C-alpha cells in the first residue's frame, strides 16, 4: 500500500523518481523499490515522505483515505471563547459517533 500511495503522491506533484529521491536524500533505486513495495521505508523515511507531501502517516501506510489529519487549530483559533471551542469539540465528537453508528 505504501508504494501505491507514494507513487500517487509523487505523480500528483509531477515529480520524477530521481527528483523525489534527491528531495528525500535517498537513492532513486530505493525510491523505486518503495513504490514497487519490494522494500519498506523505515520510520524516519516514512516521516520524511509524509512531511514532504503533507499527509498523515495513516494515509501513507493505507490505514486511512484522509490525506491530512486535522488538529484543533484547523477548527478554531485561540482567540475564540472557551464555550465556542467546547461546542466545536462536542460537535466533532457527535459527528464521529454518528458516522461509526451508521457504518
């Protein structure tokens, strides 16, 4: 799964393997083996890849189809009152529970 996702991400950015290999400071042979799922990148390389493409590790390894994880700052900023922050948090929790109930 990593290989398929890595190739897709690389192609979305219109990068050649050799170019991405330089960016990630690895060989084009290693990158090719990652994309063919003949070799699995170590955790450090997985983090480098995820950081470069701005995707979550869960997406990269196939545990999720959501490319980017969201954090609390994606929903509200620190200037909002605590009551609003709590409402946002509760709404997200509610939507998650509804999703899993109906899955």
